[in-house]
């Protein structure tokens, strides 16, 4: 997902300059094609950050005279301003962007992304990606994922799992749950001991991941295809989403989800888990490498959300090349480098989920566990994408809905009505 940023044009962007400082300066090129302007939003100690930093070094070594101008952005920065920036002369040559109809699909429909299909064929990138992983890289003329033109290339996978504090589980005699009932029983035990079970961020993405995972526990592949790919109508008051909304609300009532979670952001949620304040965090594999690097005071592990074969997940975010990029050939070379075994193996051993690594080269035990669970999901055709993908602006709709369930300002039926309307409005816009 993620990058952002000249008199009237400058005035329009001026307010963003404190955020996008470098981009508000020079155009990012020397005019001789010797600068690759790269944006991504991965932390330096994340698996992707580690792997891509190494790729930058190798790219500059293999391209004498070329300088990679890397700018790290925030997810929210890019999500909110991508269309404006990519439609300006300040567009980067290559950037990481979120996948799905509401993000990469929307930009592709707006004509802001380069058709990568020729390069995918030429360089064989598609051979590294299973059909499920290719779903989020290809978009039709209406911006719907799953078929058509290649507008992005992922070089890693991701999925949502349950992170748990092994020390707190042992202290309170809680076994790792293998069923949904056991999972709720585990959280009951923590509540009775005065320990809030779940570290949750309601002000950003994590809360809606829990909501969607609850729906997936009552869903099948046909339902996912209907919701995500518009293959058939979705009943927002059907058993899947009704169970999700009522159970999420019940989890707040039972004390599983702290009442102040509506104002908590993802970063604060993650830090709270790192500090040992919560026994459980439900979120994505993008936290894995960071937790491995930063958690020093307790033992932790992961397990798949129990009681379901469907899990939030997909290919990782996409490398996209803006239509207004000045150095597209360099961008293609950099994408190609990140698909090479050396970078893929580093990604895998740093807590990431590579798509083209040598399995024998993954030696870190935790990384083996991470990749093994991902393989379990993909073999069962269990990647079910993310709840905010179907419609532009749906992320904010979902955040608002989950905040209302947390603070009790709206009940499950009202929230389901509120999230149904923009979904159906988007179906009308794409002619479905």
C-alpha cells in the first residue's frame, strides 16, 4: 500500500510537504535516467524491509552509476493520497501498494498504473505465483481483481494468524486452543484472572480483521468469491456476517476486546503485545519479523485461527510502476531482483513468507513455522483476502463500523446495514 506527495499544484500539495518532504523537493531524477525513485512502507527491521534494503545494495552494485532514491512512507499516507500523487510529476518509479479492488484495482481503472503483462511474460514472474497469489496482481477494465492485466507483482505472501504470549498462557494454565470453543474458553480464563485477552486496534485495520475472520469461520469459498469477486450477491444479514457482528459485539461485552480499543492504532496495539500486556494478538504475518527482533522478555508463538479453513491472507502487497514513472526499465530490473533466490531466501529467514525461496535455505525455526502454516492455508485454498477490499473507501467504512461495535454506539444489525450500502453502491458502479 504505500507512498505519497508543485504554485497551484504545489499549493495543493503543500500541506503534504511535511509528510512527503523529499518528494516535495526535486523531481527525483537527474535527467539522465540514473535514479530509481522507490517508495515503500515496510519497517527497516521487518522481513520485507531487511530483504529490500539488501536488494537496494545489490541493485546499485549491479547497475553502476544508478542511485536508488528510497523514501519510506506510511500506509495511511499512501492510502489517502496515492491517486493525487501518481497523477502528478512527483510519482515514483516504483512503489509498494496495497492489493485489491479498492486500492490497486481503483488506480488501474484510473489509468495510473503501468501494464506489467509484457514484463511478467518476459521475466517469468508469473511462474513463481500460484493462481491464488496471482488473483491480487491482475485487474480487469473495471478494476476488479482476478483476471485481465497484470498491474502489480508480489514477491511475498501474507496471512493473518493468532500470536500468543507463551509465558502468560503457561502462567494461567491455558493450552493452545484447537477449536473455536477452546479459543473462547482460553479468553474466559484470562478475563477471570483480570488479564484482558486481546490486544486490538480499532482506529485502524486490526479490528476489522477479527470481524472478517469470524465471518470466515461460518463461510465457504463460494461466499468469499461472492463477497470479494462479485460472482453472486452477498446477504449482509446472512449467517456469515451476522455471526461476525454479533460475536464481535459479544466479545466486547465479555471483556475479550478492551473497551478502549476503538481509539487504539495498529502500532500501539503491536507495542502493547510486545510489552507483554496482552496474551493474544490477531493480525498479519507482517508483524512476525518485527516481533522476532524486538520481543526479548517472553516466549511467543503463533497458531492458525481455530475452527476454520479460511483465513485472511493473499499475496503480499504489490510492486506497482506508476504510469508517469520516469525510469520504468530500472523499476522492472528491481522487481526482478526481489524475485531472485538470494533475496527470497533472506526474506524467508527474516520472518517473511517468500514466494520463490529455496526451502532448504530457510534455516530459522520460527520462519519454518511461519512458512509451513502459510503452505497449509494455500494447499487448502484457504486465502480469503481482506474485508475492506471490495469497494473504494471501504477501509474507512469498516473502521467506523468496528469502532461503533466496540463503543456500543450501534448494534450489530445497524453496523451491517451501514457496511452493506457502500458495498452495494460499488456493485452498481462496476455494473455488477
